[in-house]
C-alpha cells in the first residue's frame, strides 16, 4: 500500500498542484494526511511486534550497513577479537595445567573458555546472517545436514581439516518434520544459496564447528561421548546455533525465536561498540531506542538499503564459471539475497533513503561513506572469491575506524615480533590451530 501511494503521489502531485482548483488541492492534501495516519498506524504495529519502525530504521543505517559488516565488522572478529580470545584461552588453560590445584587458575580457565566459545558463536551468527540474510525463522530452525550443508575435508583420524563450502537450502514448503524453517514466500519452490568465502571465513567457521558447536552439543547432552563431529554434522538433527539452555529451545537444540534475537543482539552490540559507538546494555537497550534494531532481521534492511537503495543503477559485472561475463543489477542481488519481491524491498528501504543520502556527504575516504567498499562488495558477492582482509587492512588507504586500525597494526607488530623470535620447533605449529593470530 505504501509503495503504491508513493508512486501515485510522485506522478499526480505536481499535476494537481499546478492545474487543480483550490478544492482539488485541499482534497489531495487531506488524502496525504490520511495516508500518513495509516502509515503511522502500521509503524506502531511493527514496533509492537518487534519489527523496526521508520525512526528505528534511520538509527540503524546511521550505525552500520552491509558493506561495513562485510569489510570492517566481520574482519575485526577474525583478525582481532577471535585471535585475542584464543590467546587468552590458551594462556589460562596453560596456567591451569601447570597449577591444577590453584582455584583462581581453574576459574580463569573456565571463564576464558566460555568467552572464546561465545565469541566464536557471536561471529558465526553475524557472518552467516550477512552471507545469507534470510529471516529469523531460518536462523532458528535451519538444521545442519538438512537446510545447511557443508563441504568438508577430513583427516584420516576423523579430524575436520577444512570447510570448503557452505550452502543453505530452504523452500516455501519446508521439510515435513520442520515447518518452522519454511520460507515466507509461497511462490518459491526452493532457494539454494552458496555463502561467500569473502564474508564467511571458512577457516574460522571450521573452528566454530570444532571448538564451539560440538562442545555445546556435548555439554547439553544432545550427543553421546562416542559421537564424532562428522557424525553430528551429517545426522541432520541439530541446529546451526545450539542454545546454552535446556528450556525454550527448538526441537533441534537451537535457540527459540526470542532467545535467538537476544543472543544476536548481544553479538551485534559488541560489534557496534568495536566501531566506536556507545550502545546501552541488553535489557536497557529497548528503553533507549535500540529495541528493534539489534536483531537478525535488521540485516535484511541493510541488504535492501545498499543493493537496491544505493546500487540500483550501478550493476555488478560477473564472470560465470564457464567464463561468460554478464551484468546483474543491485535490485536482482537484493532479491536473490532476501527472496523478497522488489516492491517489498522498496518498502523496506524507502523510509531511510534520506539517511543514506546524507551519509554520502561523508568524505570519500571515510569508512562511514556508503560507497566506500563498493569494489569489495562486488568481490564478496561471488561465493568463490576469497578476500585477504589482513592484506587489505594493511594498506593505509583502506577505510577503517581509527581505533580498529591502531589495534590491528598493534597486533601485526606483535605477530611479527613473535615470528621473528620464535624457535624452529614453534614455527612448525599446526596452522589450523584456533590460536592463529
């Protein structure tokens, strides 16, 4: 309804104001008032149901975007935060091993382990949601081995060596035993999607499966002690994100809808703080205007805002596997990513168009400029294109928040110093270790 009103107004308003009688103009303005009242009514309904209002959306696009998530937030996790958590875990575990009877070492080791697993899950949720921005229902009810499939390389002893590919498969019909995961759109028989390696780091995703997903299954008692990671992945019985609690979970051990939103909100809040924002604590965030913009549904708004709102007339040139080159519009990319129709997507982004245009007045080299990362977004749309974010971030001209750049360079210097001073036997350490820096 909103999109039809906008189209009609854009066509007829100039004509009515230029040629209409005072009575016709007055009737037109009254119609505008009624349309705004209806729009506000639906905005209130969206807010009460947890969906972002127009005001919320404006705040959301001022804070983040799909390019910032892809090129800054997710690499921050894999280049800075996850290595930091892994080092802390390694140190506290070593201290506890040396002094097993010292209580504070045991406590610190447990806390470091929990923080590491929580960090892996926080990153994985945002990475999967950015690479495959479907709805919360797919997040909550999608199962590993059914709706989510992984191409993995295994060692002779059953160790997961590498994740080579991650795909999702959802339909409007859903699986007979899992209707919760069905797509909202009734006209989509099946939607298969390969997640971009430039967005979902496959090395860290393998680490997530080994160090977070599998231990969570064991701690919840969802699998026996003899079940291997490969068997668990292929069983089709478990969610991609396993809840820490026994109550209020899906049938597959995953988070319930509301619990998933809260868990994602905590993860996204951490990312926004890393960008330099002050975000209220979860629990107080709703009262301060952040209630509906930290959940996973906001990723769909970011997709529509960028690919349709800003890239509608800037097509992406794609080369297929057989070498055929063609162009794909931002509209088509947004539709493919979200499975929504163009009219639905326009309704989602049109309320924030003024905000995104205002951000375009930022300096061209600023990380907040909406078009700062266009060429990297073109690369990450292709599922097979791997971006070396460490190399890109090392370039002085790459747009980054100052605090993140300083921390990245500090860790680079630390890693270089450790490499220079490492003994030969330490240089042969397993490069697949979760403690890589």
